[in-house]
């Protein structure tokens, strides 16, 4: 598409500088002649890295530390940030004027559809990043032109518009917030994967899990009979019970048993075989043969921050699972590394998301020899149920204590089960700090 003609002189307000691909996308709009207002609740000091990256574009006007209604009036397009409140008065102001509201992934997907590209979208409470990356790896192994996007920092979608053609396959990780944009656009991927559904983000959804599911349901809400919906067996009954009568696409239900037993993955744990089975089902819909898929999946090394083996120190293996922000994710990690000897030292804790921790708290003693907690509102709620656990208000102290406790053959697992707010900028910052500490230990 001719981005220059589409964006030139368009009055666009971008709500949120973004931590992932947002800066690159904003730069793209500026390069192609858009009249930009960027508004963010971060202060100028906190936004400095993004502002520095956008310094070559002096025409951008910023509103920082607040939002102003005036920035949402008289505009041609609003691009909203993830986690924008559903009742945001600023978005309501734009809608009152009939201004279109979208998000980066949905904006790109609209252009991809117009170009005739095939869109593969992956959502779910857990597993969506890994499944997306597995699908992309299989497509690359098959020699297909693939564009992938999702919750990966430093990636931007709009700069890749020029690559779109009728042969391109776009693999997108789509959380519930991104799928709000797909709902606004009345757009669903041709191949949709719904991995799992657990309680999450209930602080944002004010305890309404039906609203959380409704946002995710946009991944198949606008599919047609020629499209495919792959449902993980964990969430299939929930999705079908709620939306079965409204699903027009071909439905495939998959779990780890769909992955041949002879396929040997590098990644530990049943949950990774489950993810691989969903990826395999998705690429079947694209006509990819199993020999190609097997080669790609057996060589797949995983995603940073998702049960990532960082280092082995004196016979102690250390894993970074910073993206485990729910109890189910931490349980999956504990089970994947279980040796039956309670040899895991678990570092967990953080900010509360109003999730039910009961099952995790019940299971922790079965897997762990020691629990080390990071301070936070979530930690405050579970501390009394973890006798003997230590609490630290700094990550270096927690890591040092884990190494001090560990013995030959033990595992140190950093799998927080809570959000990162407070002590860290985000879960990626949390994981990077952990990796740096582990790699520097003993040096």
C-alpha cells in the first residue's frame, strides 16, 4: 500500500508511547507525513528513552504526564494504548465526534487483509507468545514470507507494510487489549488460535471474567466458514459453551496428545508440548507438511523470559520465567522442572492482580525446598501461607540468597506469579535484571 498517501496530513493522536513497538510505529507515521500528537501519562523524565528515539522528528507534539480532551478532538484517527480503560473519557470524546479508534496491531492487520496476506492470530492467557514464535519458526522453515509481531520489545509493525503481498503470512500474538482493536475493526484472523483461558487482568476488568473472555473472542468473532479456529483443549469447553452458536469457522481442538510422541522438543514440560500441538494444528490449516513442522519444532529453543535456562553455576541450573504473571504459569514451570526431589528454589512475588492463588500455594511445598519472595502487594497477601519464606525488597538480595541456599543438583526458578509493578518498569525489565545478576554471579 502507498503509506505516504494514506497517512500524509492525517491528524493522528497516539495514546501511549509504548514499551514494545510503539516508538517505531510512531516514527513511521512521522516519516510518512502524519500530523502527530503523542500523549502519555509518563513524565518527560520517565519517557526520555522514547523521546530520544523520536528526536529526529521535531514535528511531533507531546502531552506528557497527563491526557487532555483537546488532543482527542478534531482528529482523523486515534491509536490507543493497551490497557486503556474501557470507560476512558478521552476515547469517549473521540467516539462522540465519530473519530475512528484503533490499535497498532489492528491497523496493520487491516492493511494486511487489503493486501491479500494471510493473518494468523494467537491469543490465550498463557502460551500465546510461544505458540506465535513456534508458528513463525515453522513458516520460516517452510520458506514462507512471514511477518511476526506481538509482545516483543523493539518490534514495530507499520515499517513492514511494504513487505505485504498476497503470499505473506502475518503471525500476530494478540492479547485481550490488542483484540479490542480487532473488535473495533470487525476483523478476525483467517487462522485463529486460542491457547488457554485462566483468570487474569481482573484488576483491569474489575473482576468480570466474561468481559475478559469477550475481548479475546474477537479473535474468531468475524471469521467465516473458510477460516479456522484452533482451540486448546484447556479452554475449548469454555469458549464453545459461551460462543459456540456464533462460531462460523472450522473448529479444531488440540492438546499435547496431538503432538506425536516421537517428536523430541528441546523445551521441558507438558505445557510446551501442548503449545507445539497448537502450533502444529495452526500450520496444518496453511498446508504445511509435518516433516517441515517437526524439524522446526525440534530445533525451537524457546522464548526469552519463558522458562529460559540462563546459566548453570556449580551444578545449579537457573531459569528465568519472568513472564509468569499468573499462578497457573508458575505451576506449569514448577511441574516442568520437577525432579521428584523438591530441589527447586523458587523466587516469586510482586504486585497483586486479584487472582486466586490457592492452588499454587497448595502445590508449592510439593515442588520446592525454599521460597524467596520479592516485596509487593501480592506478596503481602500470600506471605502467611508460605511459612519459612523470606521477603526481599531488592532483586539482588533475593538472587544472592537463592545461590547461598542452592546445592549441587538444585534448580533456581524465577517465576513470579504476580505482576511487576512497583519494583520494576515491566516484566521485561524484571527479567533483564535477573539475567544480568545471574550472569554476573561469581565473576
